[in-house]
C-alpha cells in the first residue's frame, strides 16, 4: 500500500506516477471518500464524547440514589445516533481501504518510462545462444509426461520421471546451496497461506483469480515470497540484524487466469511448479543496493549452469503490482529462439511493509522496512533451459558440471 500522506500532499504527482504504470488514479474518488471519512469520524468522536459526559453525569446521579428519565432518554438517543454513525464510518473506511488496496506501488525515479514490455531495457547479457531445430524439451525426452499428468489433474501439469526428475531435484539443491553461500537462511514453509498473508504481499484482493483457493480464508501459495515476508508481519525488527536474507524451495500454484492459449504446451507455464525464492528485508536507505545484490545472487546460478541469459530492467508500464523497481532475468530457450523470464528480482520498497506492518526503530522512531524478492530460480524453466541448451541434437543431454555432484551422472541418454 502506498503512503496516503503522499496522496494528501501531492495527489497530482501520485496520479502522474501511477499513469506511467497504466493505472488511472481517480483523485476525485479518493478525496470524496477521505472527506466522508473525516466527516463521519468527527461526528462519531463528538457523539462518543457526549455519551461519555452524559453517562458519567447519569452514573453520579444513580450513586446518589436519584434518577433522571429525561437524561437517560437523551443518552439512549445519542447511543442510537452513535451506532448509526459508527456503522456508516465503518462502511466508508472499508470502501477507502478497498480503494487503496487496488493502487500499485509507485515506480522508483530510476525506472525507465514506458507503457509495455516493448519499452524494457536490456542491461547486460551472458553466453552465446544456440538454435535447436525441430525439437523442444518434450520432443527431446519422454521422461516429461504431460499425458499422465492430464489424467491425474488436468492440463498444465507434468509428471517427471527417472533421471529428469532427479535433474530437477539436483537443480533445486544446487540453487539452495548457492543461496546459502550468499548468506541466505533456508526455510521449510507451509504451502498454504491465509488471506491476511496474501493481502500483505499484494496478491489479494486484486489478483484473487490467479490463486487456487482452498477455503474462505486459505489459499495455495503462488510463491514463497508470501510466507517468507509474512514471517515478520506485525513485528518491530532489530535494525542491527539487517539485511535479513531468507530462502526457500516450495511448490508454487497459480491458476494462470487470463493466459488461456499461451504456453500451454510443456513446462513453460504450469499450474504447479517448483521455485527457489530469495527474500531480503533491509533498511530503506539500503534497498536499491540490496536489489543489485539479490539480482547478482540469482545470476550466479545461471552463470554456473553456463546458460545464456540476459538481464532486463522493466519499464514503468511492465512493473509488477508491488514492485518499485524490477530486473528480469531471461534465459535462452533454444526451441523458441528467444529469451524467457526465469526470475523477477524486485524492490518493493515499503509497499508490502506498510500492509504487513513490518517495522524497525531508529532514533526512537518507528519506521517501515523495505522488502525485496526474486527467484533463484524457477526450477521448471531452468530444467527446460538445461535440457535444450545441452542437447547434442541427437541422443544425449549433457549435465552441466556444476550439477555433477548432485546428479551423480554426467549425461542423460534419450
């Protein structure tokens, strides 16, 4: 959630920044709701004060064994008015909260302006992309079984078999070990989150259609970012411990609402996929430095797997809802002859912390932390990249040297 003081101080600035994100901020609606809130809050507080004064006066009379029916009737009338006013205030506050929860984070000043991914900027690249003709990862190996998965659960799931299953497990273990080398503490997490957690990190209420809902209050997690960040919800943290660096491997679940017909074949876009997530929680003055650090940590995995990739800075119109600045890591997929996102590394500034009330104290003042997150990496897409970039165009997938100790084999015959 953005700072409402920014809206009050300079609504035009907020509207302009949000417009660069293709978000139409309705200043008039906000000001109308805020005016109604102030009006009813003042009326509620005035009625509460009157009720308290008269109730105290009536209480003193009762202690003296006296009664004043007119005074008692007046108190009851005020209570009725107070109930109505309080109810109206609650409704307005709910509407105002709903309005504010719909607003994305403001882009950082350094983010390039643009309306779509066409305006993203390539920062750097690594490796030499190769072309794979005639086959993709499904054509290369039968150890990725989408037909059985369709029988078990439906489309956009996969069953991995034998050495391919072990290769994915090796990738995950390798990623977790790299994270540990970079100072991240590994966590094993619930793969179910409540609505408060998902609201804190920005998935709810705006993106409910993208989630798998289990009950009224419980959902399957779309990313380990949700539980890792929410571990510190409603807490005041010790500034001396910053930056907090957390990692976790989880299954992730996404309904992929609105993506019908896109990447339905193979492992590119699945309802269930494996991912190693990195999260940092830090001092606000250090968060953009932390973003460079987190992005570099994720890049290390791609470099050591010797996978061609590029780093792209997202423009304002392509930023994720909670992000103020994002770098996408895009790995080369030979069968598609293009780079595909395998990690988004984002600085969410105080957007999530304000929702989750994650704070620290400095100079006796309570302040909001900054939160960051990024994948290192999405294991399914890493698996595709390893298979396709290391296929000899005939019958063998070479295993990257960095994984030999994990797989205990150096190639896969297909």
